[in-house]
């Protein structure tokens, strides 16, 4: 099942994507929001499936589609250096903030939840914040069942579904704060997520997903999840060791090679750039980098 959040009849509604992605079966309000379905366990998903069978169908074209989730338990959880080629391409370009060798355990960090925007929303851009805005295409996991110290063999039982993300990063901020990446990963309005949430049962092989990122029509990243250093099960097991993962948590699983910071010459995002992020079977994000007054005092 592919679940989306869209404005229908002037209000945000949950829906099931049908007709090969061309239409949305609008779920009744009694089913709740997509956040409610994710947190509601197997029964909530069963109810959503049943409701979709008789739901009114509207064309997706022209609808405003939002990020699948809008209620976050905490920061977005993230994984660094999960593709060996990405680790190697940036060797010597991290301004001294790097290990000598590929880590033996996953590298985790977080992004503030106010980074999240919809799959076709603008990506906020303010050159006064950073001069090095970079792209990172990723698969995002959404947790559907609470758990702590989850063994690898049970890890996928805790996954509700997958979607697409772009971990837009500000490289100079990322390096400027003692080697901690939070600041350079948490600028408001910079992480597209979506376009919908695909339940795990609809993903034939999570290790045969092609990840791509295009910048102004030029392919910058292309890889397969088969190339990950640490599989989804390992990420969940290590992250949950002594730490409870909650239904509704979002975990980004790492980006492959091709990032702008590692290129020669380097390539960074600027106003008007069009970034397309896609994962085979999970959908496509299309976002325009758009000036926003992030550096001035204010409130979102």
C-alpha cells in the first residue's frame, strides 16, 4: 500500500495511491491521519486497507501533496557513510574531520524536524547561512512498532514502510561545529520527504532499489541499496541498542557517491536549481531551490 497526505476539499487528508500512481483513494476521516495509521499498529493499517477499497478516487495531478508525516517524536534519525564509495570519494575533503578507515559500526546523527518539507515543495535557500548547499539522495525508513535492543533478525518487523528523502546539507556549517553534524544538517525547510509512504510488504527486495539524484537534468547520483555497507537490519539493531525506537520515527539510511562537495570542481546548490530525487518503486521528489530569509530574526 502506498499512503499519501494531500489537500482534498480544502483539508489535509490521508489517502491510498492507486491506478499506478495516477490517483488517490481518499480515506475517511475516521481512519485518522497518516501519522495515526503509522502509530496505530497492524489494526490501523488493516482499517486503512479496508477503507481504501470503497473510498472516493480523485486524480493526483493538481493535488498539493505534503510530506507523509507531520508529527515527529524527535529529530529525524540519520546514517552517515553507509556507502563505501561515498566514504572514499570524500576522503581528504572533510577538513580533518574523518576517520582513517571506514567505520566498523554505523555512524548516526540527527536532523531537526523543521527541516522536513513536502515532495514538491521549495527547498529553502539563504546564502547568508551557508555557501555550500549540497544534495544527498536517500531511502528513509519509517518505524511502525516500538522496540529497544532489537535483534537484526527481528528488525524489519519494526518497519512500517519506506519513502524517499534528500538530506540537503550545508557543508561549511557541518564542519564548523567541532565535528558534530547537527548544525549543518538542520536548516529549516531543506529536507524533502515523500512522495508517499510505501508499506514494507509492497517492496519486493529492499536491497534492489535504485537511488538517483538529478540536478537541473544532469544525473549526479545513481546507485543501488545493494551497495550499502550496513543493511537496514543492522542499522535498526545498532541504533536501538539500549535506545527505544518509536512508531513514527524516521531513519535516513545514507547516501551514495556523487555528492557535490566531493566533485572536482565542486558543485553546490543555488537559487532556481531543480533537484529531482527518486528511488525505484518508492517514487520521486521534485524540488526547486528557492530563496528564503533564514538568516533574519523570525519565526517559521
